[in-house]
C-alpha cells in the first residue's frame, strides 16, 4: 500500500481529470504552505539540538554540497536535452536538487526493517539538500533571465535569501536547534503532530494542479518522462559516492542515496510557485511525484541498497 498522504494526491488527480468543482481556496493554500515549510525547518533544527561535533559538521557540509551540485547538473540537462523553458528548467533543477519527505519516510522504514545502522542526524539531510537546491534554482532563473534581457537583475541575492520559503526553512532550523524537542514541545509538538495532515491537504491541491497539466500533455513531453524515470538511479550515485567518502553506516548511506534520487513535492513547489510564477508547477509535480516518487518507492530504494552493498564490498 502506498503512503496514505500520496493517496490524497491521487484523489486530487482524479478530481481534476473528471473536472470536479473541488478546489483549495488560495488563502488556505497559503496557510498550508507556510505550515509545511516551518515544520520541515523545525524538524531539522530539533535533530541538530545538542549533537554538534566536528565529524558531524564535516558530514553535514558534505551533504549540503550535494544540494549545490545536483541542481547545477540537472539544469543544463533539462534545458538542452529535455528542452524545457528557462523557468521550467530552473524549476526542475530546484525540484530534483531538493528532496522528497515521502521518500525519506519510506527509506527510513526500509532501513529499520532491514536492521541497518542509521544516524539520528539523517533528518537534517532534508533541510541541507532542500535549501541549497531552492536557492540555486532561483539563482539560475534570475541569472539567465538577466542575461536574456541584456542586463543584471537587481537585488538578486536579496530576492533569493528573503523568499518566504527560505526564511521559514532557515528560521525553523534555528528555532528548533535553539529549543530542541523538549523545551519547545508546547509549540513544536503542534506543528510536528499535524505535519502529515497538512501535507495531505497540500498534496490534494498539487494533484489538482497536476491533473490540469495532464490534459495538456503532448508527445514532446516524452523527453520529460524519460528524464523522470532515468534521473533517480543516476542521481543516487551522487549520494552513494558522498556516503562512501564520509564513511557513513549502511542505513545513513541508503537514506542519503534515496534523497539525492528523489525530487521535492513539498518545499520546492511552494517556493518556486511564489518566486517563478511562469514556471509550470504541474509539469514539475508530474515528473517528481507522478513518476520519480513511485519509481523510488517500488524499485529505487532496494536498488540503491544493492548498489551500496556492491560499493561497500
């Protein structure tokens, strides 16, 4: 059985395909977006609380570097091989450089079932891969938009760093790290306990958006379908290589590989939808949640486990 929150995405797709009058009010969508971004940041910050060390710092820096490298690799591929527009290329770079919380949950359950050793800091991988990828996606869009227009966009860094998604992610990490899971439980407990429910409603809206895009799919999107199915295995190589360099235990290595193979359907759509209005979020959702996510859940995670066994000897 797929994760229950994914079924809300399916419900949204079905509602969109049959042209139901179901819709999420914009004000409600904005609230859901804010709650999701803040909760992701809080979760990462609480995992960091009281566990700082030099070895952990090196590990987290290595993971964060992947969040910078992967969007830079994905962007030219989708721009020149898949042949997407500048806005959609920047969007896909942010989505595929970022990560899937659903894939993280499935991978964590898998490593526990397999009895693999996993570090508690793996929750931080979500934020460390999410934030640089979103920043790079926005930076790439602003940079090449400026070139096309024959000038430089003003306030590039200010626009990128003060984006509401970035502010909530970074602010959530800081607050979670400062108070931890106990001192701030009276507030953070409310957000973390409601996370799955909020995510379900958010995915319902994303399903409606994806269904709207599905009606406009043409043969030229075959390249995007191929990319979405081939990218996970190729991108998992980045995670497996970094895990080997850092000497991570098998469970942590598998989770890192699963994350680099995944594509965001929470934070990146929120941030890109607000910052790049011309980007087709439905197209990104079809690739990330409609194709890449099922591939990782059904085939990818066991495959990456086998690849890690081969790498680790």
